[in-house]
C-alpha cells in the first residue's frame, strides 16, 4: 500500500485508538506503545481529542465511550478517517461538523423522497470587493494556527482566501472553509516536519470579500463560535496565549 499523508495519519490514529481502547494510557505509555515521534503523537492526540474520539482525564487518555464513532461496530478510527480523508485538509480541524450533520440527516434524507416544487434562486449582485488582512504579532515559535472569522452572509460573501507570507505554505498546509455555517469562515495553517516554529510578526492570510450593499457590517475575528475556536500552537503542541494584539484583522477597502 502506498503510504501518503492521509494513509500515514490513519495508521497513527489506529495505533493510538487501539492502545487506548484496551486501557487508559499516559502520554509516555503511548510513546512506547505506538512508537510515534513525540511531536507527531502530540498533534494526533489533539486532533482525536478535538474530534471527541479520545478524552483526556486526569493526565491519561482513553477512548470516549460516548462518541458515536467509538460505539459503532468498534471501529472509531475507520469512521474518523473517512471523515478526515480529503475533507479535513479542506476544512481544517472540523470533524465536529459531521456530528452536527447527524441532527439534520433525517430531514435531508426525507427531502429525497418528498417531491419539492422548484423555485428559482437568484443570487444577490456583488457590487464591489475589499480585502481583509489577518496578521499575527510578536508571536514566538508558532507552528500551527486556526482562526475563526464571522460576517453577515446577507451582506458579504467570501470570494477568495490567500495564504500569507509568514508561513508561506499552500494547500494542504493552508486550509479554509465557508461551508460550516452561514457567516462563518474558518482558516488554518501549519508547518510540517520536525522544524522550529516561526517567531515575530507577519501575515497569516488575506481574505477577499464581495459585498452586496455599501452599508455592510465588517467581518470580525472571534475567539469561538459554535464548536470552532481560534487558537495558536507552538512546535511542541502547546497552546500559545492570545491577547488583544496577538491577532489583528485589518480591512483595506479598494
């Protein structure tokens, strides 16, 4: 089997969940059992915990017994990897979006069987565009970042997202998503490999917004909305504190 980025990730997830399914494990125990590099194990555990597949209690990790993906046929990794294959690279750390979809799945399924009258949908007219610069300031050892931006979808539309020069990375190491809820833009980026994080100030991304009305509300950078959070991680997988000046959103009107 060809080992690519996603295959490698799925194998790592499998090693971790198999180890924690048998008994609760400390980080050190998981290092010995999985034989994964310390940094890789740290990142995989953060992803699994964010997805609700693994939980950390009193310093030990265990499979989350309340997770749908841990309950179904005893195959948490299979369910988890299906979600993250391709889509995770598109939308960043958004596994929770699949859980949300379960609440509306019955309605969506019914729509296939109930005839619906087709109504023409007319897109509002975009009358102009402006750019928004997302910058990070005076950060130390930044390795991974995720930012949540909210906007009024009746007034604005995301036209394009461009990776900034602070990381200077492209897909799949720079990702964005606008399909996680109306008026929510999720951006993220990461370095790769065993390298030191970036220190200093610079541009993480540029977003081009189209607007339908000249009197529009400006997009905002938020700490959290729904299940999505803004966070920064260093090269050791530790959270970097964020204050009012760490991340800034600067609007440049044409």
